[in-house]
C-alpha cells in the first residue's frame, strides 16, 4: 500500500501537468478554430464586397449618364444611358443572387437597408426618362444608395483581427469612397458643363467633392502596401487623368462659359474611373490572396495544435490507464469506462463480478442477470473451444490476451468484439481478477462475412460457367474426334486385310502407320487444348490478345467450320500484357460461342465472325462482331446480369456473360462492353496499357 501511495504521489503531479497541457492545447485549438471560422466569414464577406463594388461602379456610370441626360436631354447620353442601365441590372442580379445565400448578423441590417434603396431605382429611372427629376436629385439618389452600400464594405473592414488584412481593408474602403466621390464628380461636372455655369451651391459642392477625394486617397495611401501604391501610381499616369485635372481646375477657376463639351469631360473622367476600377480589382485580388494565406496558416496551426492535442491526450490516456492499475479496479472501470467501453471483470474462476453499461446494452442482459454468472453465458456456440483454452492458459500465466470473439445476445442474435483481457494483481503479485475491454466490430465482421459469401458465390458462378463451357467443349471434342477415329479404324481394317492376305508391303504399312500417328497426335493436341483451358490460373502470365484468340480458335474451329462460319481477323497490335490466360481464354471462347449460336439461330446466309485487335493511346482493344443482326435494344443493358439468358430453350445458364464481365473487370482490371454495329452484335474488351 505504501508503494502504491508513493507511485500515486509521483504520478499525480505529472497527471496534473498533462491535464494543464491538455487544457492549454484545447484552448489553442478552440481559438484557432474560431479564427478559421472568422476568416471564412470574412472571405464570404469580401466576396460580397466585390459584388457591391461591381454594382457601385455600374451605378456610378449610370449616375453620370443620368446627370448628363437630365441636364441636356442629349440623344447620345440617352443611348449610352440605356446601355448602362442594362449593365447595372446584370450586376444587380449577381448581387441579389449572392445576398440570398449570404447570412451574417453583423451586416444583415445595413445590407437590407441598401437593398431597399436599390429597389427604388426603377422609379428613379422612370422619373429621369420623363424629366420629372432634376440632375442634382438624380445624383443625390445614386450617391445616397452607393454610400449605404459603402457602409456595408466599411463594416466588413472591421471584421478582421489580422493587422495586415485590416490595413488592406481600411485602404480598400477609403479607396472606394474616393472612387465614389470621383463618380459624383463626373455626374456634377457633367451637369455644370451642360449648364455652362454654376447654380446655387454647385461650386461649393464640386469643391468639396474634389477635396473629399484627396482626403480619401491620402488615407488610402497611408494604409496601402508598397505594391498597391506602385500599381496605383502606374495606372493613373495617363493622359485622361491629366485632362480631368485640367478641366477640373478650369471649372473651379471660372463662373461660367467653360468652353468644354460635357461629353468630352464625361469620356475623360470615365477613363480615369475605369482605371480606378482596375486598381480596385487589383486590391480585391490582393485582399483575397492575403485572406487565403491567412486561412491556410490558420489551418496549418489548427492541424499542429490538433496533433499536439492528440499527443498530449494520448499521454494523458496512458497515464490514466497506468494509474487505474494502482487503484481498485471496480471503481475505476465504473467511473471511466462504464458508459463507453464494453468492459467486464471476472474472478479467477470466470464468474462475472462487474460489467459496464455498454456490455449490458450490446448483450441485452441486465447487470443483475450477469453478475455471479460465468462468462460463458454470452459465449456463442460457433466459437471454437480452442480459442477459450488459449485465452485461459494465457491470462492464468499472468499475460494479456487479445483476439476476436463472437458472442450471443439474450435474444439469440450475435455480435463480434475485439477483446483485450488482462489479469489484475494484488499487492503480493497474485492474480485476483481478470479485466476485459472490448471494441464492437460487428459491422466489420458482418461485412467481411458478406464479402466472403459474395466471393464464394462468384467462385461458384465461375465454376458453373466453366462447367457449362466444358460441356460444350466436350461436345466439340467428341465431334472433332469422330472423323480421326473413323479414319484410324479404316486404316487398321485395311492393314488387317493386307495381313490376312499376306499382302505385306513395308512402305505401304509405314505410310499407313504414319497416318495413324498423325491422327493420334491430332487427338492428343485436342485433349491438351481442353486440359490447358480447364487448368486453374494461379498467377498472371505474359501474353497478347492474338495468342489468346488463336488458342481459342484452335479449340472451336472445327465447330465453326462444320457450320460454315467464316472467321475474318485484323491484327494490328501485338502489345504484351500480364493476365490470367485461361480465364481470358474462357471469356474469348464464350464470346465466340455466343456469336456462333446467334449466327446459327439467325440462319444467316453467309455467317461471319469478325475479330479485330488494335491499340489506342491508352488501351489495348479486342473486338468481336458478327452479322447476325444484333442484340434487341430492350435487353442490351441486361445481358451482363447473372442468370439472364436468351438461350433458355437451349439450356443456357445465364452465367457466361456475367462471369465474363467479372473476369475482365474484377480479375483483370479491364473493361467489357457490348453494343450493336450495323451488321450485328459487337463485344469490346479493353485493357489499359499501364494497368496490364
């Protein structure tokens, strides 16, 4: 007991440290998961901001055209305005489609408010078309709506806790405000130049727009990275920007008579704003790139923390298991494993003294029904006695035993477990009980049993198919033997007559005996072909399609000749491959025999079987076709089903094509398919060059 206390005192501080580490790694893991979730939300929000930015860009153009049209009623502005409205509508559809699947509580209210303003655009357009809205009111509507959408983007810029991304987003939002002011400047400038003088507070308004742009661009440059600043300077170093500045200064320097065509101003500032849109797109790509990098970093850290957490947790579990061996096993198992682990404790005679809830659940016995009973209560009669003999001899020797065990439930059903049984020792080192922990592997074992049953079924089908083909081959062999045997009998009869008449001519006898030997060799070759076909394949062999076809034809040729069936071959490939030769020969014989039966049944005048071997860039292909008219379309997709046959009146098994497909696709990793050609059925075997 003192030794137990010393070990416990030593292990408890270590266990506390491990728990603290586990809490720390779990906390880090949770924080990292939150970061990933936040970044993913930010990524979705950035996509939304891009959609909004695209819409604002189009409404900025529509605002400019609307201002020009409202002031001048110019036909050119009217045509351009119509085209621009179509482009705006396309971006509205994109935004509406994305916003329907976008859910964010923070942005919900502002986004809904902006979308409500957007719905008024149809009414605003109608008023502009019918001159019911002056240019400044039109500008005010578009500007107010754009500001609502910009507020959404500003809110998005506050969603990141990453300093670099936040700077990107602040720079981005300031740039969009500057671009929006440039858009308003375009519309107001177009109105001023169309009037050719200032009205009311237009000068002050125009001046404020220019100054606001400068402030926003200054804020943009303050937060923008070097790469974006360089691109910004590069993109605005064009003549159109200089022209805009020149015309702007001219407007601000005079009260009227500016002598600048509104259309020219509109074109020049539109080129500038288009340049700003290109900078905007460049920034969006940079933001997305940084968010993707940040997300990847967060994923990487999450995996690191997860692995570290698993390592610490594994150490913790090992420590718990080690400590549990130092305290009373009854309390330990109930506290830690009762609900989750299929566990039990038996005395040294095998009587159950404790079981977990999980054990009761899977066995369907209550705890009261199991306590005091031998463990054989749940033993399934299918389990060999030798397994339990080995188990007892192992654990009684003080060693752990593990293995698969099939048990029986209370209602007579069964379940499989992977059991680990260990002896429990008292302080003197004597065995006082046995503890067993199990993992439910019933589903795995049932799947294995099902797979084994399917394999046996396929093997049986293969054997049935081969026996059926063997019967056909025996019939053909009998046909092939009949003529040589008749010829041999005739020669022997002739020789016997010569002997009876003492008409012995050595050369004549030698020739006749040689004929008998040739006939015997033919019979022997027939038997060898049959024996080679029926021999089981143990391993793959190197061969090619031509060898397989020729071997198969040597078996079936006499039968084909007897029915006047021609064989036409086109061999364009001798590509080598590793396959089960006999199984592949079985498939080829089956396809040839099916073609023969179809030609005979169809009573074709000139029956022909076409055999073609060729290569594609990826495959080696063998094709069989005939001129028997083909397979009816209503059964074409069923011919590879097991026990499906069109030869029921001719004792067809319905296994030939099914097993052929099994052999080609499962045994040889190829492809067997059937179609109809112009003249008849076509069967195609494909083997990938890499696979074979």
